[in-house]
C-alpha cells in the first residue's frame, strides 16, 4: 500500500497528506473538529492504491493557515480554494462531522462539481444559535477550557465519549493524539461555527451520488437522524455500522473502508465520467 506524503499547497495556505498518483481521480477526506489530516492515514494508504487520495488539514489545524473568520461558509470557500490548488477535477469528497457540514455547504454553490460525496457521522443542521440544547453542547465542550483545562488534558476523555464498542486500539490512540494536538483557538472557533448551521432544505438539491454513513452508537450524530437525512437526498445510499460511535474511520477502519469501497464501485466510476 502506498505511504502518504506530507505536503503543502503552492500558495502555502493548506497542509495536507496524500497517497497515490496525482493523475488518478481525486478522493478528498475532511476531518472533524477534533481531527487532522493524519486521522485519515488508514484511508489514504488503502484508497491510494486506485485513487489520488488526499486529506486536508482544515484551516487553523496542522499545517494549514487560519482564516480571519471561521464559519461553515468560509470553510466551504476554503475547500473550493484547496481543490483548485491540488487540481482536483470532479473529486469524490468525504466529509466527517463538521467536514460533512462543509461538504453540504460547498455543494450549495458547486452542485455538480463532485463525482460523489460521502456524509459521515454528520448532520444537516446544528439548530438555532440561542437554543438550550445548543448552549449546553457548547458549554460542555468549551467550559473545561474556560476553567483552565488544555486540549491535551481533555483529549482522552473526549475521545472515549465519542467512540462506540470495542474501538480499534491503534485508531483510539491516533484519535487521542489528533484531539490533543488541536490548537485551542481552532477548537473554540470550530465549535462556535456550528451555531446556526442549517441546510435541511438543501438536501433535496444534492444531485450527485451520495453515501450517508452512520454508527449505531454515535451520540453526536445519532443513526436515526442520519437515516432520516439520507431519505431526503435523492437516491442516497445509507449504511449504519453496528456498534460504532462517532469516529468510524478510526474505530472500525476495515468496515469503513469496505463501505466506502463498495459505494465507489457502485456509483463513483460512472459519476466521474458524467461529471467530466
């Protein structure tokens, strides 16, 4: 399997990791709030056999520059800039958690730009910014930092809360390392960017092949909500991995890779031709 390379775009704005030949079709992986490009190394090595497999560091993470203003909209704009920088035509875009929200937002203005998309452990809405549930969610995650905790000290407990049954030990260790390495300012900004996000009405406008992927033990993006989400996307495939939590690609890498590979075999080759 090809090992991933650590790279930077020519404009210096984005750090990313990649495996496979650049002349092949590009598959791009977007991590969650507690992640980084390196969280996708298992997928880069696996899919780099047949694709140009790429994982970005979201702006403000890893080797990527921060944005002046962080919102799902500005992150979607950054995604488009990144795709241009890596010369990705009709890419397959895989978004996990906030990454899936970025994909949905990006599709609002680039509806036919993707060959296919995967919305993994994500949501079409976070809800109103002043809602009680939203306030409680943000307080639970940012409150400890306000009281003097660090990302490194919080990481083990945060990751344990996210995973489901019997997570892969190596994946669990990698998830913890990613979470510990997230800059506090970026974590705070990304959490606050969730407030007010709502693209439920846009789901019916997604016209590219779509896989909606959930874990049955995910408490952040519950499987029943994701199954309902999939029902509003024309022709979407829905896959639920039993016993998995919110970090499926790290908890159950073989199952995640198999589900994605089956979807790509079924849909993405034809879609790539149609989109080109």
